[in-house]
């Protein structure tokens, strides 16, 4: 049970890192002094600046800023889904953005908000497609991570998201312990 808890904590830290990452915003109104990690900045309408993602979300919710880079959209998720499913060999990971899973979660949250504000069949369908494709991408990549962990797979490390890298390390540790155990049995060493 401790291994599961440790993995959950490490995955939560990835989410935390995502929230403190700076994003570019455009001030829609005079904000005045805005506390930032590097110190307070006097923000006026039209200013562009980098703020932590969590702060950008809150400022946007209040109608004070517009986030400049939105991250993922439905077409991009569909493209990654197609590439991952139809891609190269069964054990090769396609390159996806490092923040793919967190950005996909944000996209789903935006779609949920749009559905709450103005429900439509098209929005509901879009949300269902994004969720289905996200889960399918994750499952496909997990199967590839399992194969890579059994065969080494370090050459694909740069194509892994932080979440996948955590899973890969855990899977590889299990594979190594099991292999050592079986080698111990085969060598007459008992239970290893």
C-alpha cells in the first residue's frame, strides 16, 4: 500500500508543478499591485506578463486577464490520439507535450464550464470525445510503457510526460525485482 501512496503523492506533485508554471496573460483592466513570486508588479490594462497558472486562472475567472496560450483544443487531442493509435511500432511512444495530461484536464474543465453556461449536443459530444480519446491515449501509452520497462526503454524517456516517467520507473522496478527473484530461483538461491 505504501508504494501506491508514494506514486499518488508523486503524481500530485506533477499537478502542483503544473499549477505553479508561469503562463502569459493580457491584463484586460487595471489591476494595480499584483503579488507575484518575484515581487509585486503594478499591472495596467494592456500589460502582458507571466504569472503562475493558478493565479492566471483566478484572475481570468474575475475577468481581469485573458490567458494568451490556451494549451490543448479538441482537434489537437484528436491528432495525438490518431498518431498514438496509428503510429510507429507497438513499443514506440509518440512525442506529446510534457503537460499533455494536465492540459487535457483543463480542456475538459473548460468544456464542462461551456456546457453549464450553454448546453448543446455538440459541446456534450465534444466533451465525450475528448474524454474517450484521453483515456485511450493513456491506455495505449501505458501498454507501450509496460513493453519498454521490460526491454529497457530509456531511449524513449524524453517522449514521456512526467506522469508517464513516474509510472515507467515504478513498472521497471517491479520488473527488475521479479527478474532477480526468478534468477535467484533458477540459480538455487531460494526466494531471492
